[in-house]
C-alpha cells in the first residue's frame, strides 16, 4: 500500500506517527531541525517514529514563538522547504484515494450523474404534460366546462409552473 508522510495511506486518513523526515515535512522544517528538537526533548516513540499530535503539541509548547509560527504555518502553503518528492507523494496519495473511493462506489461520475438528473427532469416534465390530457376530460365533465377550453387552461398553467420550477436556483433545493 503506497503512503505519503503527509496524508497517510490510500484511505486518506492521516498517519498517527511519522518518521523524522516525514514529521519534518509535516511541520515544514528540515530533518536536521527535527533532530535538534529531539535532542531538546521532542517525544519519540519506542520505534523511533514521532506521534504527530504529541509532536506538534510539544513544538507549540517548547519552541520559540517566532520559530513555532514559521514551522506550524508552513504546511498550509507550499514552500521551498517542502520537497518535490513530498508534493508528488501527496498528489499520488490523493489520486489513489479518489480511485479507491470510485471503486468503493463512494465517489460518483459527474457526467453520469448529470445525465441521470436530466433524464429524470424530462420524465417529470412529460408526465405533467401528459397529466393535462388525462385530467382535462374528467374536470370538464364534472364541471360542465368545454373540454377544449379546459385542456387549454390546464396546459397553459402546467407549462407556466414547469418554467417557474426550471428557473429556481439549485440552492432552493438544498436541505439547509
């Protein structure tokens, strides 16, 4: 399974522990600086790896605020301190995560989704237009109205409603 020091394995779950080099990349410093931090008391696991959360907490508590600010803000923006290999590994991990999601059917194809939505919209439009021809005779016979006039009125009203629905922004359909 391919992994990246910044993003964990193909599941996208961040790694809990990192090598010295991986931790250095995660906080935006050199591996030599991490060695200096270890000598100053940065906690290290028995296997020599650094627990990410505890390591970052230790850096936040024990490193000079100016250095801490620089080292903890670094991952949010690419810089010369993050190696090309780390960037490539992160990109490969993201691609692997997306492939895994697609294979696990948690990620859907955009084009297929749009085709399905458009097909459903056409089906509903056609159903409403067909409803006019089914409902008009019953309405006309029940009310004693002219069948042609009833069809014309219902057709005009249904088409106006379909236009109104089509003009609604997608935000109007959100669950929020």
